[in-house]
């Protein structure tokens, strides 16, 4: 992508009503646009990052043997009345609406009830189990306050995975595999060293749950670390007798649902024809929330520092100089593209200081500068976003580093 043609520009200031670091940086860098409090659009740079995070999560879900589906956001009132979760006394975050005939509907904040209802048509025997399904789908929560940028929004993308097993033991085996899959996700997006497997309340889902909490000053939760080596913690909401709690952002959660959402509706018959309820688990990650958390913990006073796997581009190619330098930069741009390297090419007619400030703000991992110095030496000036070191490399050496 040539930066001169990129939709959106960087901004010096974010909207005056933004207080979270992630929203301020993402808006200023041109990744997102604010529609209203708690509602954001993803622009080309932001969508590239979001899709890379989704790709990582999808790979890990597929590795569990889960199958991807896509369900409706519109929800029938009677499904949720089965479990008591339609009542605003039990769930206060519903967005509810009505059809023209007066029938009341909801916009889903999760999907345990509808997935159980759907599977009543498909599960009848032990031979139908186990299996798991997942989706990436917009959820809606009528949040009282939405001041954390894309970490807490009223409309948000959620990956929700649901597992179905014949008994508690089989469920627990899958639960452990899902836990390890989540750990790999947080490692790949660059926040594993700050993320803790945390015992927590289950809310309206279960008696207890496990959360993945990333330590950050912007966090709305407080956790107490119980084992630093194994990255384990407990949420203050279930144990508040300790001192030295850390602020943290919940980036994922997994629930042992037992038979809460399947009994008495979703049952199967065993080898002897006896009927049993299905054991369920649910497992959530918000890709946009994860993106916002990455910005919160991996940024500096100049801007964002994206990890390689989720960066919008791998290389930021910056042209400084006249027509000869431009010819060279054009050739390097084409060469990198031909080698499969994703490149944002800053071909704009701006001063060097403006280009460098934008590069720091946008946060692409590797910066390659084409100017008078490189023209004279026939080498490329290469700098990593998270380092002050400048290296002089040949194009062949650079490609080798980027593609190995």
C-alpha cells in the first residue's frame, strides 16, 4: 500500500472525550473511527490488524478440532426465559427491540441458549458427541459506561467457542486443551508475559470461571498473583483479603457450564438407552478488545509498537530525497512485494520529521529508509520500532531476515 493512497490520515489530537490510551493512539494513527461512546469503526489499517488477530484465533480453534459457524444476533425471548437470563434483574446489559407486530427480540450478548436450542435437532445419541463449534460474530451489551476505547464497547466482535461432551471428565479434557490454546494465542500476539490464568466469578454463566487477565494500568479488574512462574492469579471479586493487587484487562474467559444450559433441553442416550444431559463449556475472546489491550501494554510516548504477527504491515518503507531516491524506493517496494513482504510505502511529499513521527505513531515493526545516505552507500537504513539501533543492510540481507 502506498501511503499517499491510504484511506485516512494521522491526526495530532484524538477526540476530546477520549481518555483511554488505546482509543487515543488508534484514532490518531488512523486505525479506527469513533461513531459514538462505545461504538467504533475499523478503518483499513485497523481492519488489517483485527483480521490478523482473528486469523491467529481461528488457527488455534481449528487446531482443537472445532468447526466454524455463524449465528444470528437477533434472539427469541422464549429461549432466554428458559434459563432466567431474559430478565433485566439477572442480565442488565440487554439491548432489546420489537418487531412491527409487537414481538420482543434481543440482540445477543452471548449464545449459550440459542446454540443449545439449535443442537436439540442434531444431538440424540452418544455417537453424536463430542464436538465443538465456534463463531466470530458481533455481540451487543448495553454498557453503563464505555470509556475504555475498544476494550469495552457496546457493539463488539466476539469469538465464542462451545464444547459438548458426554460427561464431566471428557469436558475437562477439552477444557484443558482450550486453556493451552488460549495461552498460545496470547503468546503469538505478544502479551503472554503480562497475562495470567485467573480464577474468577462465573457471573450469569457459572459458579466460577477462569479468565485470562493482562496486567495494565488501564485495567478495570484487580488480580492477585498466586504463582508468577506458572502465570496464575485470582480475581479480587472472589478473594479480596490480599494486598498488592494489580490492575488488569480481561482478554479471554473460559467457563465450565456443566449442564446449566442443556438440561432439560439437550440430552443424549447412552449405549444402554439411558438419557443424560450434555456437558457444555464456553470460551470467549474479543479480537478488538485484544487489539486494544496490545496497544495499552505495547506502546510508548511516541505511539504504538505492534508485534510482528498482528502488525498491519511488516515493513514501513520511507522515502526521503528526490527523483533518484524515489526510483530506488519504487524498485525496493516492488521487490519486497514480489517476495511476499507486506509493505506500507510512505511516498508522500512531506518533511522527514513528519514521516518519522507518523511511522512512530503507526508502529509497524521494521522501518526501511531510502535517502541520500542509502543512495551513496547502496545499502538500506533499517530500524526496528522497538529499538534505537540503525543497521545498514543490503536488500538481499533484508529480504532474508523478513522471509526466514
